C-alpha cells in the first residue's frame, strides 16, 4: 500500500519512524506492507499541484494523501474527492479546512487554529473579562479563526468591542486600539508581523499592568529578541512591551507518561527522533514541533486501514482492490478514520465531525523574558488544569475595561434642611394669617378686603411651600420605585398652590379693573360686588389647572429618568472612572407640557401686572387692599419669570436648580403674606377697630356679620346725627321768632306820623348804602348766597315732620324779612 507525501519534508523522519514500526507490528496489516512516497512542495500550491498529478498518474495506486501546509492541503483535499482519495494532514491548521461540503474526505492530526478559541474563551471567563479587542493580519487563516472566535465569545456573553486588521503596517490599527481603550487584546498574525505590532505597542504604551495580550504559541521562544531591520525598536524595548503576554498552543507532545498505540512514551519518541536527526538543534530544524503529529498521522492511517480489513473481507473485497473509481473502499476507510481513537505521542487522537483533531491546549505566559507553563485545557472534556503560577505586573489580572463606578449626585443636605426650615416657618406664618383672617372676619375693615379670597390666598401659599419638601427629595431619601410618586406630589402641590394663591389675587385686581375703568354710564350699573362671581373666577382658574394636570398625567405620566454626565477620573493612579448620574422627574414630551403650562401661567402673570398697573390709582371700599394685591402680583410675576427659565437651564445642576426654585417659592410666599396680612394686623392692633365693632355688636344685640344688618346699623347712626342737627336748627328758629315779635311790639308803640317819617328816611338811607338789596319781587333777590342750594319750585316727595317744620320756619322768616325791606339789623340776626 502506498501513501502520497507531497510536502512537509521537515516531518519526514518522524513519519518514517512510525511507518517502520507499523510494518514490524504483526497485529497491524499483517498481510500488507506500507510504502511511503514523498515529495517536498515547499508549501507552494503550484508546485503541489504538479506533484499531485505525478503521484496520481504513476504507479503504484495511492490509497491516502498526507499533505503538510494549509495552502497545499486546501488544493489537495478539494481535488482528492475526484479520485476517491482520503486526505490526512499533519500540519494544516486553517479553519477553512473544516468545511465538510468543500472537503468531504479530509482529516488532520493537527488541530484547527480555531481550537485556540475555546481555550481563550475559558480564560476570559476565568478572569471575569466580558469585553475584548482583536487585531489580525489580513489572511484567510486568521480571518476564519477570528470569525469563529467572534461566534464563541458571543455565545459566552463576551463582547468584541474593537476589531482591527492590517495588511503590512500595523501602526494605524494599534493607534485605534489605544484610542478605543482596549485592554484585553487577541493578536492573530505571523511572527514577523508580531515584531512590527509590538514595536508600535511600545510606542503607544499599550502594555503594562492595564493590558493583556493573547498571541499564538507557535512562535520561536526568542521571537521578540530576533533582529529585524523592518522595525526601529531595540531588544530592551521589545522585551518590555511583550512582558506578561499569554499564549495558547496546541499540545503536540503528550505531557503525560503514557504508552500509546506505538508502545512509546512521548519522551522515548523524542529520544528516537533526536537520534534520527543526528543531534541537530530542534529549534533549527523545521517542523520539529509538528513531528509528533506526523508520527501519529501514520499511526492513524495504519489503524484505520487495519480496521477496514474485516468489513471488506465480509463483502468479499480486499484493500488491494482499491482504485480511483471504487467508492466502497473509500467509504470504509472514511468510517474507520472518523471513529479513530487512540493514545499517541501527541496525546489522545480523535477527530470531530469536520475531521479536525481534538487536542489539549497549552497555556503559557511570558514571565521575566521566558515562557512559563501556567495550565492546560482539554477542549473535549472542557477541563482546565491550572498551575496557579500566573504572574501579573499589577496586583492581579487587569480589568477588561476601565472600571466605571456609577455615582448618583444628590442634593446638598445642608441646603435642603435650610430651605425646609424657611418653608416650615412660612407655613406657620400662613396658618397665623389664616387664623387671624377667620377670627376677625366680622370686622368691617376685614370684610371690605374680601376675607374669603384672602383665605384662599393663604391656603395656596401654604400648598406652594409644602411643594418645597418633595422638590428636595431624591434617591438618598426615597426608593427608586417610589420616586414617581414624589414627582406627582411636586407637580400637583406647586400647580394647585399657584392657582389658589395667584388666582385669588388676580380675581381681586381683575374685578377692580373691570368696575372702575368702565365709562361713567356703565360704572354705576356694575358697582354692586357679587362675591359668588369672584369665587367662580378662582374656580375657573383652578379648574383649568386641574384639567391640564390630569390630562398630562393620563396621557404622558411622569417617571424617573437618569442623566449621565462626563466620566471623571478620581485622584490617584486608579484604573477607575466615576460615572456621575442624576435622577430627574420627566415624561416623554416633557418640553411640550412645560411649554403649555409656562405659556398659560406666563400670560396670567403678564395680565396681572397690567391690571395692577392700571388700578394703582383707584380707591374703593369694596376691596380695600387691592393696592397690596398689586404689589404682591408684581413680586410674584418677576420672581416666576426669572426662575422658570433659569431652572430649565440649570436642570443638570441639582443644588443650583433646587436653590433657585425653592427660594423663589419661599420669597414669593413671604412677600405675599406680609403684604396682604401684616398691614391689616397692624391697623387692627394700633386702632383697636375690632373693639369698637364688638361694642357696637353688643349694643345691637347681634353678633352676626350679615351685610344687611351692618348697613341698618350704619343708617341708624346717620339718622341720629341728622336728628341732632335738626333740633339745633329748630332752637335757632325759635330764638329768631321771639326776637322778631319783640321788635314788632316796639314799633307799634311809636306815633304813626313819626313812624312814617322815620321809615321813609330810613328807607332812603338804606337804599343809598345797600344798593344790592332788592324787593322780593325782583328776581335777583331770589339768588342764594354762595355755597347754598338754589330754591326749587318743583314738587318733592314728602319730608319727615322735623324737616317740614324747619323748612316752614325758614320760609316764614324770609317772608318777614322781605316785608321789612331787608333791614340791616334783621339780616345780622338771621345769619348770626
């Protein structure tokens, strides 16, 4: 029987050793002698093609082909099925050869390069790495290996965050790894490119206690010390850059002292091989590492052929009946190889479904410039044998990425407590003001200020101050699942508090403006104040807020969101970053809702300022504190219009945002309460008005505050004052009447002649001295003195008896004065 050998001359001594031993064994193919025909293709696919055809078309017929390099095996294995030949490789590691559809008759004792990947994944899991990076040379074998690794790490829950490749110059790829903060890096490239990569690694400082490199283990032990003119790094720099890297290498020599199918231990095999090589240095002999694989390949072929003898004999056939058109014998050889399982000098030999060798993996680490074995991994059993002698530059295995510690930003507790104290004092002040207003609601001065609206203002102020407490609560005080409830309290307390406090003040100023800025003919018609209209106005403003808040919470409810800030590096040489986080109350369309609310409130504030300005000079007893209300509106509007945009800008600064919002609420409430209630308290205390009204209430025997009763008492007081004035006037009229009677009696006792002469002379003198006095029949004599009303001839309603008596007396006196021709003495008596 013949086997073709179109390449891999470096392993030829090992193959000959195995073939000679097989031919001497009487229990293996006793009726046959195996012959090895070999050629060296120099791993050249073109040369291998020519040699393959020479082997196929020259005698004897070949049963199996045993190529070496991956490039040659690809060509040979793809063509071999046309001649029904089994291909068994000892040195091919390309993952592409695991394709059964493309290479249906291919087997190999050299494990696939993808066999490194289960070991790498096992190490990643051992050191708790979940994020890696890769850099590869752009060749088919490394691309296939990396594709397999990507699939395996994905199944293990490990992420490849960065994947770089290069053709000849790795400088750009290494810089990208540095920029992406790669820590755990898998490198797939040949030895010459490895020196280029690590020269760039040294330049970029991509090594040390924060980085780990995984390389292929089949480089020479001193690969980084070999002089290479293509790099400009010294041996010392290269040694520094590669220190601590980890390699994975297929176990090609059984580490255990076990005698296998050849009845040789691995050490005995090495001794015989060194004898065959004539004492040559193994490191200078090409293919020395793959020699055990070539040795076991011959044994796998021999054992498989030996296993086919029985089944073929049962079918009436023999191995020597094989030809290139006989598929039955090929199928028997395929089944025999596919089920092979024996102990060889390279370890346990077994093939997977793709015909690839399942083997152990050696794990080594470069420590102090030399490689140290730190463990083995058996991929067939998933067993990791660990020596525990791994050594790291830092205190232990580095992190797979910069450790990011999430740290929530919380509100300053000193600020929160300080503002809460002011808010609590403000609530107490609101309670005092509310109690004062309710207790003195019977006082006329308080009644004229619309106390029920002031009560609503005080309640709204206290609700707004209560919103300060949930506004300062965060994850430090409340569990995350309860935080949305705090968000609702913030919104509803502040919204309803504003509506009650500002709405009641706006209603007052609006009514004053409506009544006193109308035309004169319309003003009197609306002069009467109806309280229910004021309350209805406040109710409308409150209802609009409640409706808008309910729609907001139903359509787009508030929930907790977390804002991430730029990562911060703590002090010290720590491989960690701080990720600041801040919790917010937000909704999906937060800006839209805020725009609607702020727009509506802003219009109310502007309108309130306008109405306050328009009514600043109006004076009315119906609402006697409207000027104080206007001042409060000014302050509230200014603070709100400044605070709202500032807090939106400072939303990422929790302390500043809370300080602006809460202090604006506190100052607005304090100013409102002080302006509206303190003047009333001062007036009632200094003037004692509540005492006089209380005494008046005792006199009338009533304690009610009904407006009609109050008006009745007022009318009674005015009637008493008018009666006193009428009584004084009647006494004065009686006095004047008696004086007139005395003068008439004196005049009648004089002589008639003398009286006539005297009267004529007197009238003449009086006419010359007082030309302005005229006869009553003269119309000018009826003109009243300045400041007195003109006499009216119209019919009037009946007057009270007292008023009628006084009027008749005045008329009698005037008639007598007219009949005596405006005598000077009489005028003095009348107007005395």
